[in-house]
C-alpha cells in the first residue's frame, strides 16, 4: 500500500500546518510590507474553507489553529524584532518639498503622541503664502497604528466611551483628520498648532506639518504647576468642548503652557468632531485625574472649578473612574486608584454636590471574559472524552442540512412567545414591536453575562423607560421568572415521568449516586441549620425572594387570564425548542423518542443552568451530549448535533440582538 506524502495526502493542510502558515504570514507581511498581506491571507483562507467544507477540519480546530499561529508569529516578532517601516528623513524632506515647503534642515525631536516620528524642519523663504521659518512635522505610519491597536481594540470592547474615530483607520485618514480638526479649531479660536501641509511620505505613511508651539507640556512641569497655567488649560479645554470636539486623550501631556499665560491643545490624532456628550465628559474627567495625579486633588479641582464652574465640574464626576480613562492615564493611575475617590470627594466638598453615582461604562466585565474562557476550556476538554473529532467531522459532512431550515423559522417564533409572556406580566402593555426587539437584545446580552444578568438589566431598563418605577419593574421580572419556573418544572415532571414509563434508555443515576446526592443535600441543610451565621446569611438572601414570589403569585391570582397567558406562552416556547432539537437530530440521522428527547433537553438544561458560565456555555453542551449518548445516540452524531442545535438556538441571536440593542437606543427605549 502506497504511503501518502505530507503534502499530497488528503489530510493536508492539517491544523498544525494552518497554524504554522498563519505565523509565517504574520512575520512575512511585517518584513515585506502590506502589499503581500492580501494575497497571502487570501490563499490561506482558501485552504481553510476547503478543509472545513470537506469535513476534514472542524471550525473549532481552525479557530484554535489561527489563534496559535497569530500568537506564535507575534511572539517571534517581539523576540526577534520587526523592521521600522516609518519613512526616514530623506522621504520626509521630499514630501515637504513636493508640497511647497523649501526645507534646508531637518532634525528629529521627541515623538509626539500618536506619531511614529517627529521632526523640526527649517525652511527658506519662498513664494506663495507666508510660512514660518520653522515647522514641526509629525509622521504617522502603520508601525504606529499597529503598536497601539491592541490597546484601542481592548478599550473599544471594554468601555462604552471608546472613541468613534475607528479602530483601524488608514494612516492617510489619520493625517487628514488631524489637519482638518486643527484648521477647524483654529478658525473657532481654540489655541492649537495651525497645520501648513499634509503629505504622503512613502509606503504606508503620511505626515502633518504645523507651526511650532513654544512652551512646556504640563506633564513636564512636575508637581509645581502654577495655578494660572492649570486654569488656562481648563479654559482651553472648555473652548475645545464648546466646539463639540472631543480630544480622546486630554491629559497633561496634550496641553502645553507658553510663557504668555496661554495653554495650547496638542496631539489631535484621536479627536472626534460633533462628539456626543459622554466623550466630552470623559475628556474632562481625564484632564481632572491627570492633573490630580500631578498636583494633588485639591489643586486640580480648584483649577477646574475656577475655569468652568460648579455645573461643568459636577457633570464630569460620574466619569471619574478607571474604565473611562485612556490607556496612558490608566497606566499612570496604577497603584493610585484611591486618587479617583479623592477627586470626587474634593469636588463634592467644593461644589456642595451630593453622592456621585458612577455611570456604567464597562461593556464586558473581566469576570465575564474569564467565565467565557472557562466555558470554552470545559467544552474543549469534555468533548474529546465523549467522541473523537474525526468521527464528529464525518457526521457533519454526512448531515442532511435541509432539515435545519425549519429551525431558522421556529427560533424567531420562540422570541414571540417570550414577548407574549413579558407583555402579559405588565399591567400596561408596551408596544409589541419594541418588546420583541427588547427580548432579542436581552437574549444577546445573556450570551456574554452569567446567570442572565444582562437580559434582566435590559428588560428592567426597558420597563423604566416605558414609565415603570424600579420596584414595579423588578416585580414584573419576578413574575416572568415565576411563570417560566412553574412552566419549566411542570414540563420536566411530565417528560421525565413519560420517559420513565416507556422502554426508552435514559442515563438514570444509580441508587448509590442518588444516595450520595441526598446525603450531600442533607449535610448542607444540617450545616445551615447548625451555624447561626449561615442561617442569617441564607435567610437574608432567601426571604426577599420568597416574599417576591408570594406577591407575584397573589398578583397572578387577581387576574387569572394573565397567568394563563404567561404559562401557555412559556410552554409554547419549550415546545418550539423541543421541535428545533428534533429537526437537528433528523438532520444528523438520529432517531430519539419525544419523551426521551424532552427529558434530556429540559432536564439537562435545568441541571446545567447552575453553571456560572454565560449562556451555560460548556455545561449545557456536555449535559445534552451525555444525555443523548446515554439514550442510545452515537456520540459521534450527538456531539455535532448538539453543537449545531446550540449554535442555532443559543448563539445565532447575537447579531440580531446587537442590532436590536442599537435600534432601541436610537429610539430612546433603553
């Protein structure tokens, strides 16, 4: 039998080769420039699509391979070093002369924020508009863009106040926008350096030449900054914000004090025109925190108060928090987080304001990311124990995909049932369309928050915007949870009893397992009863829940029609999910009785619901695969079937939910 070669074999390229190729492309593109990036990545993409379509590689394998390859390539560049693609002095001189600036000398100066290199150019007198004898030149290149792209991407994901200027802007656009913003601000009387030229400076680079600003940055003055200089900085910031322009990184490095009592705004590469109010307040908070770190909270607050007054100072206080600050300020703040509380307390003392309620800025908490990673790890560890990925890949390739089409129709109907349940729980019926969009948005947020916290907050916020008080909104959500809980418990009892009376095989726990579970449960109850501190803790947590559930039951009793509507719609949603699982199993050629399938689905999801991972990631998949396998389904079929089922019923809502969230915000419904 002829042995297949490593290239000519049917398994080429394997995940290991895809990872190596990705690492090679990362290194190659950095050394050869961006012109080779598109063809190399396109070729790699073709290989990837072929391997996935042929069923040789699972999508999860490919994702892991690319992640390993990108990490390895980046690590190689970090260790070995990468070339500096920023243009040198000759290219800068040629670009300036091409734009009418007769350069006779060029010297490098300290790099400005947001630039790859900075120069001071001396000019000779020439025709045309009068020019200063010297200009400062800031060069923007792809090196600079790539250097802080991770920080900008992290800030954009983590914080709601990330700049709207874009995460991956072309360097030419950065230079053009910087010059345009400076011209606009100069026309409005804001003290900024006036640009005199914008030019391309070789491959992947552009420059901005502007009149030099004489003076010293506030950051270089140490802790002995004069009060008048701080007040001038705040007045300049006030004029900047009066023009509805947000700086994006307005700390003490971005403000220069000259010898005439004026303060100049610099480093406008991240500025945003027609900025929303939160971005302006973040600017104000950034300057407040950076000056407080330098001269102390008392002097920083006093300067802001003298320049802008009580109202402007108080408005910025909810944004004096770590997620609102740019990366450079957060790094300076590290180890001095108490300064934020000191700034807020000092501002309250000066203005007489009340307690400050911080604005929620973090889109994604660190704990959520850790839980998602934990879920992926659990899923990756458990699945190979249940079946081999090769067998699962063959089952994916042999699936009858048209059976999945009904699932794409049923899932929107499932959110209709949740909408009906939600509206029935509210005495005042909110509009059906807005309520449906809210359920989509809540479902999407539940995929990234543990224990459905994101969806709960979204629904409560929607009710508050609809005119409900905080207590009424919380009571409504308790009513929804109670109806879903009653319907879910009844469905589990029905299907488990039905399956138990049939001849179907189910992975029932043995007598010894049941005794162990019962013993552990009794032991925990005994521990709570015996320890007074635990009794008080559990009682304090459980008593409000019991009282809320009782009041919800009493409210349902006063209007039985609402209660019946909620229970029927909740049961209908469960039936839709059961139908979706049936269609998915049919697509993979598996045949399971309705009783067994319902017992596995609803019982398994109830057990996995205790998992702290967002959307039950990892726990639900492992429970369903184990239950179906125990019921007689081949693990090589159960694994891809459950993954496809979860993809269509649990994760496909993320994109429409995100769109719904943006639409609801534009309509001020959230």
